[in-house]
């Protein structure tokens, strides 16, 4: 199974990216996972698509086609999802050959420095999944609050949170295999 990991925060020191790296290592124990770079994508504009689509649209669509399932990591931006995630969802859903997301397994893990763990961003992203028909894992729900307090000075994730993340990642791999 090949799983694409998409991180909504484009920030170099992103906590969601740090968590994604841990999940990537877990997935790579028996499957294949890669973090998909979405930082270069311009905002989707239908005028730049069609017969001669933007090079960036072609590139990301070809990348997305490589995966059997997707694991999304999102922060919460103003009680919603990261705009970079919505952008890649839109680009992938408008491939000339059809919606690239259709029927593929997915999960959303969210983390924020706030107390909600990015729950609103998580659920806002989930709304888009319904329309594009990503088959979303419902349990376990992954909301990691006060994420900035969960790493020690060496950058290691606290053990109980790491265990939760590892178990949740393994649950997603099982879900993806069952529904992929």
C-alpha cells in the first residue's frame, strides 16, 4: 500500500509536519509513505486549467495518482482548515480524467496550539471529503491540542502522545487496506 501524506501547514517549523514525519515512519514499517509537497502550488484558478493547464496543476495531479490512500494533517486557521489543503483538494478534484480522490481511503489528523486540537479545521476538511468522495476513517479521531507543549527540547514527542499517534496511524493503515 502506498500512502500520500499531505500537510496543510507550509511553515518550516510546523508541528503538523513533525507529527506527519512520525506517522510516515510508522507507515514505512510495512508499507510505503511519502509526504507530498504542496508548497509550490498557486491557488486554483479554472482559467489556468483546461487544454493547457498550469505546469503545477499537472505536476501535483501526477503525484496524487501514485497513492492508494491519503493521510492529511491540518492545523486550524481561524476556526477552519488550512487554505493549502483546500487548494490541493480542488486541483485534484478537477483533473481532466475526473476526480482523483474518488473512492480512496483517507484520514484527517489535526493539531494546534489551542485547546481544541484543530477540531474545527479537521471537520471543515471533512466536509470537502464528503463531496469528493474520499472514504474517511471516523475512528479514532485525532485532535492534538497544545501541540507546542508536547515536544521536549530535543524535538522528541512526549511518549503518551507518540503512542496515541502511532496507534492512530496503524489504525489508518488497517482502514486503508480494508477500504482501498
